[in-house]
């Protein structure tokens, strides 16, 4: 603890982070995409995620002082929740920033200024992989940082598993109970992503507080050797399909094997709708999904993110809490290759629907189809 018995923390919120998810845009990088997301009815969620972190930090509020940009990038939330803060003194960051005024340049400037604050213990940023890239570009390894997952793309290992676990990481780090590690900053090409191609690369590392039960691993890709396993899973899924049921097929190559077997087109990174073994709609957003299944019995077929183990909340935000509740938890079919499941730490799966109450309700044990005639039982937390 510093001489004044106060911990200095940085807070940077990317207020548009995640807005493209529920409307099926797979990100919000670029003004054109943001404008499109808004026209489709996208709503901000980064502020809500920040409040979830701060709510858990209230018990040590008197020991914290934040440094932040103005308005939607930090000050508004801190003021509302009664935390002590000081604005970063720069014309770019002081003018009561509105959500739609913010950009990557604001994030980078704020992060760079935080590296110059004496005794600043940790930079907390709220966003996705694009935000993590901006932070890494600005600070490298000069200050520790931790990401609060709020974006669509959250493949980097610089993030906590969810806001509540981020709070635990922050507190344990401030109390010198956990170490720092070098965590990967990954990102993908959003234009290629929207065309169905997952092109990712390592951009660098950040120093992050680390606890294996609280920190997110980096995404693991699917090897070519999994193709036969995917085909056998697809064969079993197709054999079990019921006439008249609306099947919402989630993103990924394992789920794509189902439509490939049927000779149907699938958006690799979108949610598609299949009825009577025919795809009737591709790349649906939340509103479209809810319209299609309004009075129909439906099921979700979803695979998990390699190494991270997430079923919901990473790359498939079209499956909003409203969609999941409408379909019903008992109508979720989970598929995974054996290789992917075996590389999940302790084979514990995760959910982060952006609705803590729903997350809690969904915890438990689920069947995972891992081959034509093989099922595993795994815990979902």
C-alpha cells in the first residue's frame, strides 16, 4: 500500500464495446459499423459491466482513488457510485466525453498518461480485444492492467472471466496475494470475420494479475485433425433432429459440420436457423431470432470456445438472455470435439450471458456430445 494508505487505480471504459454483438455485427470497430449497430437497435453494455465490478469493490472504496477520462469513459460511473476519482488532465479527455464521441485515440491517450502517474498500481479497462490492443500499444509492460470483458471478441488472456471475478483479481492483487504474468493480446480482422474467416494474431502482451480460477485463458484454435470427430458429432446430431423444431445453430466449425453434412450453407461466425434439415435463415441477430421463434418450439446447438470453455458470452452475443430464456435451458444442445474439451482447464465450462441472474440459474452439469456415441458430463459455472 502507498504511504497515504490509498491505492491508485486507472479506469478506462470503451463505452461502445460489445454493441455490435446482439445485432449480429461481431464487433464495433469503425464508425460505419457503429452507425449500423445503432440503426439495428444496439444498446451500450460496458457501463453495466463496469458497475458490476465497482459494486464488488465498494467494501474497499475508502482505500481507492481512480484516475480516468471524463464522461462515458470513466468519470460518470465513478461519480454515480461514489468513488473518489481525478480526471486525466488533457484536452482530449476532459470534455465530458459522450459515448459516440469516444475512439481508440482516447483509449490510447488515457492509457499512456496513466503510465506517468506515480504509484499507480493497476489499469482497469473495460472492452474487448480491440480495446486490449489499444492499451497494449500505449503501455506495453510499463504498468499492470486487467481487462473487464464487455466486447464481442474476447479471445485474449488479459481478461478476467467475468466482472465479479475481475473484482476478486483486483483485490487480491492490491493485497499482494497473487502474482503478475505476461498475458496475450490477440485480435482478429473484423472485415474478414464478418465474411466468415477467423484470422487472428498475437499483438503483444500485458502484465496482468493472475489466478487460474479467475483469469481467462487465450482462445485455442481447432486443429485439422478434429475434422473426422466433427463429422461424427454432426451425424449424431442430424439423426436426433425432430421434425418441426427450430434449431438455432451457433458459430464455429464444429456446428458448421452439421450444415455441411446436410449440404446447407452456414455462416461460420453467425447464428443460423435450421428447420426440417433445411437452413431457412443465415446470420441472424437477436431481434430476428426472437421473431422467428416467437411461437415455435426451438433448440440451440452451441459449441464451446477452445481452451476458454465459454458456451455463451464470447463471440455469440446474438444468444442474448432473452433468446436463451425463450428457448429454455433444457433445450440447449452442447457439442465439442474431444480435443477441444480435453484442453479446457479441469473441463469446467463457462457462461457469461451479461445477465448474472441467468448465469447463476444456468450453472450445473450438462451433457456434452463429443463423438457419435460418446457423451461427457461437465460442470458449467
